[in-house]
């Protein structure tokens, strides 16, 4: 499906041709990627932290269907954001049954004038996330009703206070069960502390029993407490306890990510872990210092400063340290052999999984990136590598096979 074109008109024409025949392919596609076919021009254009400026996605039109909006539920997220969610009369959209869809936020709800009882147009954006595009106003009967911003959190009953300058409406209660649930889920996720056997239903039960009020309480759980939860037996309870215990020794970057600091994703967490040797060091960094770190934006720096200026978060860090969660790297950052080195992986490895290989890099102070650029220090190539391998050769980057990577990492 790769084609070289001479101008933007030809590129657009080919994108439209692909869109017309997407249904005939043996696999799903949701768009094409347009790339500048010149290494010198690519270098000139450069890249952002996450994406190259010389490549852009052309997304195909989303698949749509019409159905009835039966209700609007309110979902409370990890940071307290109240998100309106459309409860729909089930409908097929691109071969998938859709019964719920995002409405994004209350500003969007008002702007689109979407009401409970409306006939609405639903689409799968990027063929993945269902969303309500618009209401079909000519089909209104007069019985539809407007969904207002709640004055109280639907979960904990706390007052909802709009934040100036923000579209998001938030529950301000840090102890809200819904917020706590999503914080624990985020902390335990595969990219954070990677705690197996801790699903949503288990988290709900732990909160209902009063066993956890914060993420640190996970480490005070006993097998006896777990066995009081419905569905747990001796072996499954022990598996959960073992997984929680194992997570105490996760890398600093995983812990930073798992804390759920606003605007700090996996990549930013890696950057911070390669710059600071411990949570304590990071907590003492000024916002001005953080703003100077390549790869961190001003909003991220300010969010980190706000997080560590909050007494509740300082107390949480203390609890984690007292429980025995590793909050610093054994080696000082400046002594780490791969400090600040950026890695890319392409192709399958034989002796370890890609996530395990990435974790080894992070433990040595390195950074794992997902996009190829001239700033990458090492490209690790396994079986059946993708286009990143060809790109790396064109850029003259250092390429390592699996054996060379293992020697470097050890």
C-alpha cells in the first residue's frame, strides 16, 4: 500500500482511493500516513517530543449510525473530572455494537445542544472510540430534556466547584470513592507498578470494605483481608499479595508515572527518572528548574510543582517509603551507564519481551522512545523489524542486534 507521489494533490487522491477500498482489505485501516521522502528535508523539519514534523496522519471518515440517546450518565475520573457519558439504544457502527459513547465535557454537551431522548448521530472516531457527533433536532418531539452540570458529585456528594480557566468540571474531594478507584487502577496498571490480579471489581470491593483509602494502603493488605472479598480463595489471595509485594521494587520511572501527576505520562516519567535519583530529589526541584529540562513543557513542570507542594502528597510519599516501596535508584543517576541515552526497539526479541527490554533500559538510566529521529542513540533490532530499521539506516544511527544489546545492558 506504499506509494510515492510528486505533490499534495496526488497524495490526497491516493488517500481517497485507499479509503474507498478499505472494506476490501484483509485487515482494518483507519487512515494513511504522509511522509516527506527526503532525509535532508526530514532533518530540516525536525520533530516534536512525540512526533516527527515530516509525517502526518490522514484519517478516513469515521463510520456512523443513528440511534436514541436514552440517558446521560456522569463518570468521575482519577483527577475528579466529571465526564458526561451517553447511554445509547444499542446500534451497530462499523460491525461493533455500541451502547455507550463519550460526550467529552459539559461545554461540548451545551455547544452541540444534545439532550436526553434525542436521536443522535454516533461515530467510532478512528474506528475505536465511540462518540456522539450531533443531535438530530428535526426529530425532536418536545419531550427531550437538558442535562445540567450537577451541583454535587454523583458518587460522594461533595460540592462541584468549577475551576476558572478549565473546561473540566471536577469533584474536589480527594477521598471520593470514584477518584480513589481510578487512582488505584492507574497506580497498579501495567505501565506503572504492574500489579497483577487487581482489577476494577477487586478495587471496588477493597474500597467498599474500607481496606484502602489511598494507594499506600495496598501494601498493608493481608491475605486474611483479601479472603474476606467475594470470589477470592487461598491461592488467588496469595497471588494478589505476592504481586503487590513484588511491585515494591519497580523502577523509579514507573513509580513517578504511577503517582498520577497531571501531564506526566510514561515518557515524561522516564525523563524525570533519568534526571533525578529519587522521589525526594524530584520533590525538591523548583518549577523553574523543571522548565529547563528538555522534553518537559511548562504545564508539566507546574503540575509537578503543585503535586509536591500538596501536604497530602508529601504524606503519601512518606507512607510509601515507610512501607518499603523503592523511591530511589540504587545507582546515582550520574553513575548510570545509560544515563539520558535514547533507545528505539523494532522487531521481536528472542531472549526477553519488549517490555522487559525497555524496563532494563530504564533501570540503567536510559529512555525508551516510540518515534525514530536523529536524537536516538541506539536502535535495537530483533526479528522481522519494521520501517524504523530502514529509517535508522538512512539516518546513520547506531544499530544493535539482540546480542550487542544484551552486552551493552549488562
